[in-house]
C-alpha cells in the first residue's frame, strides 16, 4: 500500500485528492494546511469529508513523521518550492500540481528533483495532456500560415494568470513553430495596437464564478479556423491524475518528470 501525505487539504483540490486516495487504496499517513490553520483537526473534517483518523499538521516535516512514500502538493508555488526542498531532505517522492511558478521557485523544485523523483505538471487530467499533443501536432502541420490564439477561463478565486495550463499550451505551440515564448507571447491588447505581428501567440485570461477550467487554442487561417477545446467540469480528473502520478513516481529514480512521462506520452 502506498503511503501518502497530502498538503493543503482544506483547499479546493485537497478534498478531491483525499477522497480519491481513500477510494484507490492509498494509506494516508499525514496531512497539512497553512500555518495558522486549526492544527490537530482531522484531515477529513478539514476537507469537508467524513473523518479519516489523520490530524492536520501546520508543517510538512511533522506530517512526514508517520512515514511516506510520496507527497501530493496542490498549494501555491511558494509553498511547493519549500515542500520540494523538504521532500529532498527527507528523501520522499513528490507530485506537484501548483501553478504560477516564478523562475526562482521552479529552480528550487528542479534542485530538489536531483535528490528525489518529482512529477511537476500544471494539469494532471488525461484530456489536457492529450490536448498538449494535439496542439503540438496541429501547430507543426499548419505552420506560420495560421495565427495562434489561446483563451483560458477559470473561477473567480484563481490567483495566477494565465493558468499554468495556458502557459504550457502556448509553449508547446511556440516550440512546434520555432518561436520564442519569452518574446512572442502577447498577454494583453488595448488601444491602437496595429496589425497583428505574424509570430505572435495571443494568450488571454477570463475569470468568473465557479468555472473549473477551460482552455481553447485557435489556429486561425485564411478561410478556415481550427479550435481545440478542453473543458473540465469537475476537479476529480485532476485528482485522479495526481494519484496516478503518485503511484508512478513512488520508488522511481530522482528526476523531474511530468504527466507525459506518467501517461507514456513522452516523445523521444
Ligand atoms: N495541476 C493541476 O492539475 C491543477 C493545479 N491546480 C493548482 O493547484 C494550486 C491549488 O489550487 P486550489 O486547490 O484551487 O487552491 P486553494 O487555494 O483552494 O488550495 C490551496 C490550499 O493550500 C493551502 N496552503 C497554502 N500554503 C500552504 C502551506 N505552506 N502549507 C500547507 N497548505 C498551504 C491554502 O491555504 P490558504 O487558503 O490559507 O492559503 C489552501 O487551503 C493552484 O496553484 C492551482 O492553480 C489546481 C487544479 C488542478
Ligand atoms: O487553479 C485552478 O483551478 C486550475 N489550475 C490549473 C492551471 O493553472 O492550469 C489547472 C486547472 O485548469 C485548474
């Protein structure tokens, strides 16, 4: 039985992961929430589920005392960077779903992945990981004759923009078209903007209500338009993907992996 510690259990993803872990036969050995949260509360109760017999800790080091094969972490980029360093020190595998990483925070996760295996992915759903491949293929075949535009929509409480998934989709398209994400992504348009630069990849963000997560990539040509859309209607698919990643990464060699590795989609 795989022993798992889940961080941020009272968050939107936390409850879905705890429920999935119980249904899929993981052994929950620890749980955390941000310092200041009611430490000692049952993890299930904290997540709005029936009690699970595991208390919430205010820090991951304490939560790992019960032993763990893997930590599943959907918190924030800052918390995930600190969690990665602790997992490296404690030699525990890690699955990170947090998004919005700064270069510095990502470098901390990469450094941790030299000590322990880490799966880091902005979207753990199978559907979105297939979308990454479809976008790669479409961009490679359609080429420069088609303008690439991307729109993402999420709930009003989401903190980072554009979504991690949108950023990855734009990077995948840019790579297939030989463009530079640092120069060619356009995140806003306003005023007299002039003609669209041909190399531009537009990335636009919508926020509102309780939208779980929607991404559309447009390839707009002369006389035709291809639209590739993924709509998440529940957080369960993200949680199922994270648990699949946890099963895959526990006991693996140190390294930074993503869902393409977990799902066997990695291109050589
Ligand atoms: N990869 C994927 O498939 C998906 C990724 N995400 C990403 O996952 C992250 C979390 O999303 P979501 O669940 O919606 O966000 P929430 O804010 O609902 O949940 C995050 C939880 O983590 C807690 N937290 C923050 N810092 C710490 C800490 N140091 N230790 C323990 N707990 C902490 C937060 O507490 P507090 O509220 O007090 O800050 C909160 O309860 C986001 O970055 C989001 O973009 C989301 C869905 C799918
Ligand atoms: O914050 C969210 O909710 C989500 N975040 C991820 C992202 O930023 O791509 C994945 C998913 O779309 C939900």
